[in-house]
C-alpha cells in the first residue's frame, strides 16, 4: 500500500528453503475469498482514484507478464500463492471487469490497499470514497453472492460460499496510518495504546461476525507482524537500526488480544471457524536471523530510497536491487514474492505456535472428509 505500512509481513516459517510449488488447477477446487489491505490486494485499487496504487514499474517486475498488476509485490502475493496451494486459479480483483460468468465461481478478491478495521484509517489516500473500506468490501461480497445465485442458483451458491476458504488481513494500518500517522492524532487523544488496541479488537469481532453471517465458515485471520521493523519504520522512527519502539508495543498488545478474541469467538459459534496466524512470533524469529531464511537482510527494502530504502514509496526512480530472491522486503512496507512463498508455506504447515488451532493443510484434510 503506498504508505500502507501497517499491513506488514504476515507470517513466516522457520525453514528457509521452503517454497510453495504451484500445482495444476483442479476442476471443482473450493472457492477462495480475500478481504483486507495492500498485503492481499490483487488490483482493486487500479480501478479507483487513489494514491494507494501499485500500477507502475517496477511493481510486477517478476510477475509472469513482467508488468505491474496492482499487487504490492515484485511478483505473486499471498492470495496468489494460497490459490496455487489449493489447486485453484488466482482470485481476480472484484472490480476487474473481466470477473464475470464462470470466473466468479473461483471466488473473488475484495481487498483494497490503505484500509483498516476503522473507517477513519486511510483517509490520507485522496478521499474516503476512493479505497474500499472493510464494510464496503462486505457489501460487495453480498453483491457477489447475488451475481453467483443468478448463475448457479440459490442452493449451489450457498454451498459454494459455505465451503470456501476466506482470508482476511487487517489491523496494521490502523496503527501506522492512523494512531501513529502524525505525532498527534484524534485516536491518540481518545485512547492510550492498550485501550485503542481493545477498541480495534471489538470492531474486528463485529467484522468477523458479519463474515460469518454472510456464510463464511473457514476464515484465516492474520495478525500484524512486528510493526516497528519494516523498512519504512526503520527509516523514519529508528535512530540506531533497531525496531521502532511504539509500533512494536502496538503489535505486542494487539496480537495476543486478537488470538484471545478468535478463540472466544470460535467457542461462541461452537466450531473452529476462525484460524489465527501468529505473525508477530514468526517474524520475530525471522528478523533475528534473516540468513537462516536465505536473505541477506530483513531491514533494507529492495525498492525504495533513503535509509533502508524505506522513505516514500517504490517508483520508477527508486533504487532497485538486482536480486529480489535475497531481500525479505520488496518496498518499504511489503514482502517480496520469495518472502510471500515462505509465508504461505507457514500457513500450510506451521505448528500451533504459528497457526492456531490448525494450519491450512489440516483444514484442507478435514474439509475433504465425507
């Protein structure tokens, strides 16, 4: 997300060489729906008048077309690689006019760079009307279901949504692009950091309950990574190359509260609907020893300018590393494709230290049982 730094690296595995090999698409593979911010936006913001875009070079330099797609990556992003892992085509951005007819049955990506849990997050990206806030994403999900019903009927549409996999990534922007956006913000005046985190969790619960009401029954929920450790924060908030203290405190408060909320919500609903990805724990391992993951650095972005290549945004005039395979961060805020592959491998195979109460491989095995 241009300045969407809060949507930080979501999940990392502790095996450096692990990658996700794209299997062939499987006819009848489960649908996949994506909600959230720039970590998972597949190009919706290309169709909006907003500064939170990734539609110019060098974005997409390692994508199969070698052209920008609207993904905030040098290549594939997390939803692409999850789609490959479940044997499906990549979900298309919902605003893409090519998403119609049978393509709708694959699922849809509703994510929009710059958004957060709160509607007042991301107001700096031109105007409130020009990113798809989470409540609007859910409205588009309702519209999607109406369109699918017209193709396959009520019963089959209900089954498609109920059996689908859902990914939602929210929270980081509410800190970095809201609470911490300037030295004095309205939310800082309203809340101390702990109370703001509790407020976010209460609002997030309402969002997840709405997803459940709309039919979602398998939902991966990523927490924030260590917010103070991305190149943008190192460049603007760190004086000695250490992770910025306040954003780190935010992540340390928010993520345990999120896990607690998800466990309680599953208990209320009587089923393991929501699966938590412990981003903070995983990434803390990663930034301590990037070489163990095959990276030369977890501090300097591949594309950017200024200290750590963390100032401003990635653009055609930015510094650009020659080998994206050895950088964890693509731009000041987002992971490289290779880091995304490690992330998705963790989603697939991570222990309950990283994925709770189960990983994606276990989910797929359980859901394939008659």
